[in-house]
């Protein structure tokens, strides 16, 4: 697509997105570039637990194709030379990681991505409803947004569905289906905002149109079927 045609399409999306009854946001990578903070927290948790594991960027990038922190630990453990961890040990390790993630986020080093504040403010002015559909945990959501949006952040969102609230995580559509049920809206009434191929698949399988805002770890994902693909939300002041 030429630059001129891309600009025309982006401009036309303003009306499409602005007419949606609700915007549903993913969290990690979409609202903020959190993945490097997660990676650091995982590695520090491994060291604290006495595990000689280290996830470099390439390893972590591969593991991000697996939805869920505990699931990533399990997948990595199954391919390591050390004995397999039990489900309880994985859960304990993940709790250590989650606590460290919250500490790192509290230091203020992970701001919202460009345009996120403007989209939230704009949606509120237009009377659009806001929701969250994510694979991460409620604790991680609160750790990030209580710093980025203030302690009363949850009041901005009518529905907040996390990975542990549903049976299957992305790319399954479960979190989006649950959000739709809580909002009492149909898929065509909403726009999902995502940053990954897994997120695009999850929302699309629920029938929800998707705006992709490319994030650091998912630049080269397949965006076939997305309503719009932009570098960040500041590219479209709708």
C-alpha cells in the first residue's frame, strides 16, 4: 500500500473507531511496553529460587508465543536438563516473579505507550465504554495501571478480564467472549486494541474488529485480518 493510500485509510478509521460503543484494550505491549520488565522479573525470580536459568531477549521472544507466565515457565522447564518443577513449584516461582514485577513497575520506569492516554480520554468524552481483555493477571494489571493511571484506575473500565478468569488464554477468544458478556454488547459494537498475533487471533475469533499497535516483541507478526495496523496509538488521534 502506498503512503498516500495508507494515510487515506488511517483517516477513514477515525470514524469507524469513534463510532464503536466500546474499546477493549490488551495490556502487556499494548498499553505499555512491559515485556522487558517482565523478562527482568523472571530472571531475578530464577536467581532468587536458585535456578541457573536466564532468558535473553531471543529466548523470551520465543516464549512469548506461549500465553501466560506460568505456562512459559512450564514450557521452558520441559526443555531444560534440570528435573521438572511441580505445578506448585511453578506457581511459587511465578509468585516471586509477580512480586518483583510489581516492585519494578512501582519505580515508575514503565510509562504508558504514546497515544494511550489520549485514546482513553477521547473515548470517555465520546461516551464510549472501556474494557480490558488480557492474558496477564489482575495483580500485574493493578501494578501497572495504579502507577500509570492512578489508584482509581479500575473505575475507568467497565469490564476487566484477566487470564485466570477464563479456561483458555489467548489465542483462544475466551477473554473477549467474557468481556462481551459483561458489557452486554455484540462483537460488532466493539473495537479491540492489541499488539500481537495471539491477541489478533483471540479478538478475531470472538468476531471483534482489531486495531494493532505494534510493540517491541511482535513487530513481525502476521496482521492479516486486522482493521488497522499502526506503530502506536499516537499515529491516529481519533
